[in-house]
């Protein structure tokens, strides 16, 4: 699965970084992804990050 952050929607709350630090990192007060393809071991935490995002800025394909 692939994941990305819509930087226009991101408010920089950091929940995704706390939930899934293998995939997300903060850069200039916004979350970005370290990788575009999520390793199988991180899929559940990436999905949880998407579900917890207060502005729905995380997109999973």
C-alpha cells in the first residue's frame, strides 16, 4: 500500500508521527512521509494514523 500526506491539509499536530514513526516525520511544522510504499510491518499503524488524523490529511492508496 502507498501513503502520502496532503501538506495543504496538514496542521502539524504530530499524531501520525507518534503513532507511526517508521513512516511519518515532521518537517517545517508539517508531517511528511519517509517512504511512499508502506512496509507490511507498518501497515496497521499507518492505517491507524490515517484514522486518527483530525484533518484527514493522510491518504492511503
